């Protein structure tokens, strides 16, 4: 897998917010979480969480799966690993 410059820029922009970084760290602690489980550790209102989740999903950093009324979230480890590998190749 190789990310385009546009994908790299979109990911970098998504990572540029401390709340989105916290969401990623929280998701990294478990294989999958329901969206409302992120609210307590991140101390954000539900609409704010939804906004950040949408940005993370649009940049392919997380995978979302709807199940009834619940939105299950997990890290897209493949994209994260590819992103870090491409960044490291610049060094």
C-alpha cells in the first residue's frame, strides 16, 4: 500500500488536533469501541466526538461499522503503519 500526497496531507491534517489524537490513543487500547465509550475518556460532548470521528474516518485513520443504533470504531492499523513508514522513509 502506498499513500498519495493528498492522502498524506489529509491524514496529517486530521492528526493536527489534540482531541483526535486522544481518540486514536483511546481506540488503540482496545480492538474496537462503541462511539459513546470514547466520550468519558476524552471528556467531550457527543456532537463533538461525532465531528472528530467523521474527520478521522474520512482520512481512513479509523474504521466505522454501524450496528443498529451503535457505531463501532477501530483503528485502521494498515493506514497508520503505511503513514508512519512513508514519513520514516523521508528521514
